C-alpha cells in the first residue's frame, strides 16, 4: 500500500521513431524520461515549473539551452513545453502526480501442476 502524499514530478518526451516505409508517417511515442519524488504537492508544483523552464530533452538533434521555449499549462495542470532551435522543434510535458498504488513485480512464475494420465 502507498502512503498518502507520495508526490512525483514526471517528464515525458515525444520520441520520434521515424518511418517504417515511404508511405507511412513518422511514428511518435511518449516515453517517461524522468521521475522524481518530492516532499509534497507544493514542492512538486515548484519543481515542475522549474523543469519546464530548464529541462533539455534527449533528442537526436543538438538543442541549446538559450533557444526559444514556450510553456503551456493545460487544463489538467500538465505543462507542455515546446523548444525551438532554428528549424528544429521538439516538445515534452511535465506532470505533477500522486502515486496511488504500487504493485510488486512478479519475478518467479509457478508452473502449473503436472497432469497425470487417467487422473492418477
């Protein structure tokens, strides 16, 4: 069980995986790239705003810190950030989240019992 007040800041990046043919569009997929636990919701909000203004996503293109950046606050509180560096545009989102459940990973699978012929 998770205790009340386990707050996190999550950074998700749009990772372009390219096209698999000349006729299909580029494949984009959001991936969680940063997960940081903080003391409380207020600290999470402050860290989210700081990361929205300073974080540089992993990108196949070299992005510099001093380039154009737009930060949008979406209705659910998520911050969507667009960075523009010349003709390159990339974006990521920063979310404040409360951890509500954590399920342990199952590391060992128990094989089913062996069946015997004729119920023996």
